[in-house]
């Protein structure tokens, strides 16, 4: 049965030069950058805090600020976030990635990260509307005039000159009529989702000792010499012990990271495949499956894994982590070849260096391909620009890329760099009265460099 809502006038809640939808790490950085560039800025967020997958889904540590040669490839606002976290005890800087997939990883305290983003948004003059859900768009002649939001007080409109889609799911672009796509090109299947959870009271010295004595049990790129040196470690393996557990989970290993808290481990092993993250009924099932797997993995840790004998479940993420869903079809689609060749673009606005890292949509295992010579690749401004809509920029997980390329550039450090670029570009477009694709790319790049960004 179709329910038709009667026509009604929608009250204007707020108006700004730039409206950002989604306060994940990309959206929060976009809003700060926009406001600092002089644009009045509104940030819309469904939760009561910023940080997205880094806070609501507890996904960590942040990767990666460096290419595999150890050269810095992300700075600017992302660096400021880490520096502010350090002053509050919420970060200790960058550590070698002992798993060997990236050069560095950056553990952060997700609770303190909420405070850091709140302070940055407030200090920058961003109007931060929390507990507010994006619900639709009003489009005229390929320009978004306003978005509709739902709140406890009802439906409202938020008007703006330019808009940033940092929803993670390309919600704004899709509702505005811009072309989008989902999953891998052959069958539209997405990478599996993961429910992150923490366990405490782990004897990490026993974990280190087992790795040293059983190197064949761990990921082939593991930096065994660094396992003893690094305060924070990542572990990918325990192949035999995992196999002995015989859990009904499409995974071939344990993956976990130590945190800033002594004896605490962040477990990234749950694998929930075959669900559509855009379907609320399927997301409910995915959440249930994630928690079911979590308890099975927790019991296996206690029974079989050295150092976890007396561990206790400390927390599970409020939201299951989504690696990918819907993304825009942009004016340039970043390709796998761009990644592995370390390709440069004249309209570069950010850099990435994480390996192509595909958790198979069906079955076990991971497909990985490194950037050539351990270098980095450019993300072109055109990959942030959806087709058809002239005053919209995408940032973070919903930018334009092929399935394989997306698995590299979706990571948090790169998303923060994209957010800074998107916010700066939107402010420039609003100030000049230009469509977002028509701003002076050289001016945008110069402004980003003046902010400490690496392009």
C-alpha cells in the first residue's frame, strides 16, 4: 500500500554558504576547512557526535599517513587532529604497521576523538546540527537549492549555496539525481561489514612471544623485528589456531590491534557478508550476525589464543563498520591502474598510499596489491565531483572510484585529506558564485598547500 503525504510547507531550519551532510572524519574535516576559508557552514549529523566510523563504529587505528617508503603523504587538518589528540592523551603519534600492509598506523582514543572534533568545529564557527537525519533534496536546473532533514521536532529544510556529501553512502548525490553505483562492477556485491569490539586484560607479552616462536602462523608481510620494538602492534594470523576453532565465519585468520590502553585489544575479525548496508532490514540482520560472530570469536580468544586466557569483553561498536556501499559516478573515476601505477593528476587535491585491500564479498581471504615502488597516488578533484549536479562535492567513502581502487582510497587518513579539499573547494565556489567544477584548481591547490596539506 502506498501512503501519500499531503502537500505541506516545510519550515527553513537554517541557511549557510556550505552545507555538509555527514560528520565522519571526512565531513568533520570538510566543515572545519569550509568555515576556516570564510564560508558560513552547517554540518548535519545523525549521531550526537562527529567521527563516523572512527567513533560510532570504533574502526581503528587510522591508516595511513605515509607511503611504504615512509614518506608523509597526508598532513594538514589530519595532522592537527592528531596533534590535538596528543595534548589530551588520545594519541601518541604514528607507529610502524607490524602487519606490514601499510608503513604506519595511528591509534587514537575514539572517545577523546569525539571531543577533539567538537572543539575544532566550535572553534571554527561551524553550526553543528546533531541528531538530524538527511531526508531529501530540492533541485532546480542541476543545482541543489536545499536539503530536507528529519528531527524530533519534525521535517525542516536547510538551504545552502554549495553542498558536500560526506554521508558515506552518497545519499545526497543519489537523492539529487546524480548517477551512483554500488559494489564491484560485475555483480554489485560489496565488501563484507565488520563489527569491531574491544577486549581487555590481555597479556600482550604472551602474544609477542607466540609470534616470535611461530612466524609461519602470521601474515607473510609481518614485520617480526618490529613486534618487540613497537609499543602498539597489529597482528594478522594465528592461522592454525583459528582453523582449529572451526567457527562458521568466512575468515581465515584473526586480525587485531593493541590500543593506547595497557592490555586492551581492538578486534577486527568479524566478517558479515551478503547484506546491503542501504537496506534497514538487512542492516538489522547484519548487526545481529555481527554480534553473534563477536561472541564466538571472544570465546575462541579465551580458549585458544596465548595471552587472552583471562581477557574480558570491554565494548562492541554501536554501529557495524561498513567498508563500502553506494558511491558517486564522478567526472573522473579513479581506477585500480591509477593506484598501482602511482598515477599523478593535474587536479590533485589529496594523496593515497594504502594498498588495494579487498575483503572478498564471497568466501574467505583478502586480495591485496601495492602501489608501485612503495609510493603514492593522486586523487583528482574530478573524482569528488558527481555528474549532473553543479554545486555538490563528495568526500570520503562515497567519492568516485572503481571497486578495486575504492578499497585503497577509502581509508580514514585519505578521507580526512579529501574532506579538507572538499570543504576548501566548496568555500571557494560559494565565495566566487561559481559551480563547483568551475573553480580555479590552481587556486584551490595553493590554498590547500597553505593549510599544510600535501598534494
